[in-house]
C-alpha cells in the first residue's frame, strides 16, 4: 500500500499544479482585458438592487394597437362604459340644478315686479283674495272694521335701522280680526311712544301678506317676550293672545298711520333667493365637480396600466407581480372579434 501511494503521489501533484496554473493564467487574461476596455468590475453598492431584465424578456417593437390593447379587456370595458354613462349623467344633473336656480332667480324678479305693479292696481275686497297664495300675495286689498287689540313686533329692520312694527287687529263685520301693520318706529319697543289707533269704524287699504313663519326670512323665533309683544305676525301666534279668531293673513298700510313709516310689502315666500335657491347652486357645483373627478380617475387608471405594461415588457416587475399580470392577461384576453 505504501508503494502504491509512492507511485501516484508525484503524478497527482503535477496535475494539481497544471490546473492551478491554467486558472491563474485565465484570470490574469480576463483582468487585463477588462482594464484595457474599461469594463472593470464596479464596486458593490449597498442597499436594494434594482430589478434587471430577465433573459428572454427583450423589448419588442410597440405599436399603438399593442400598447392600448388592454382597453378591450372585460375589466376595461366595464370601466369605459361606466365613464361614458357617468359623464353625461353628471352634466345633465348639474344643468338641471343650474336651471332650477335660474328659475328661482326669475321667480324672485317677477315677484318683486308684481309687488311694485300691485301698488298701482285698484284695491279688491279682502274676502276675494283669501286664502293668500303666491298669486294674491302683495295684491292691494281693502277692509272695514274697528281697531281693537294693539301689539308690538320687535326686531324689525327698515332702511338699515333697527325698530319694531306697530300691529293693530281690525275687527271686521265677519267676526274675525285682520292684523294690520300701521307702521314702523325706530328703537326698542315702547308702548308709550306708540300713537293710539283711530277710534270708530275705519277703512284700511294696503298690501295683502301671508302669515309669517318664525325663523324664516328674518322673522324672530325667540320666545319669552313681554306682554303686548309678538315675534311673528301669524294666526298661530296671535290666536293665543286674543279671545277671537284671526285671519291667516295680514295687511301693511300703503301710508304709515300717525306719522309712522309705512312697511313695504315683501315678495311671497318661496319665490326669492332663499336657502333652497343656493342649495341648487351648490348641487350644480357638486355635479360638475363629479365630472372632473371621473375624468381624472380614468386617466390615472390608464396611466397606471400603461406603466405596468411597460415594466412587464422590460422585465422590471417582481416575479410574483409578473405572474399575476400574466395570469390576468390570459384571463381577460379579448376575443378575435374585439368583444
């Protein structure tokens, strides 16, 4: 056995020496080649490595048809149909809300013009104009009776000044009382400063108005007022203050009584630039904003899909995402007819 080792030991040393010599020579040739051609190995960088294109994923010639072919997949068919339906629907709803706002503006102008023209028309009997509607509100009316209970209506502004209305109930022949605003006085309500109502039978002429609603159109809704005052001119409020029935309407005199300022008639409720009108304007802005949002999201999804397709062709996607994208493309592959 010792002779066997002695025979083969020098040969194995010679073979190992030849292999090491060849490896060293080949390595030196490679190093010299890289140095001569400027292709020396770069120092290794720390941090995450950028994905490199995998073998077999060379970029192909891209045409417009191939780039946007994903738009024919079932998923994008659904997105495109939704966008094509959502845009005209939002435009229609926004235009409709804008039309509602413009109609309210026109109604407000017509109502103000009608109130101005009603002052020039001949006054009609009270009974012929009741109940008060948008068509009869602001019309000139006349009534005959005797003044009875007098009340003050605080927190009323006229010509930019704070003051109060002087409200006197007129007992008519029918038994019901008609609230009549005889005029306006500045300052805080003071019964001592209010001129006394005429005695005996009187005939009043003025603009017919609908009962007020507390909290609307500047009408105060506060309670706990002193005796002899009311926050709103309405039958619901006055019936608790007097022992007789009250018409669900009131009249403001064309000329203030006893030196008081006349209270101008107002347009009927629901025909002005109220909260509902500005709600329509706000809804208009919302619907048109939805149009911009839908278009923005569609372009964002399109750009994202194009970036995924480009990265997939260059082999820059992680292996898991590429397999997922490949499976999704196989599942959503459009038919030859494009449907």
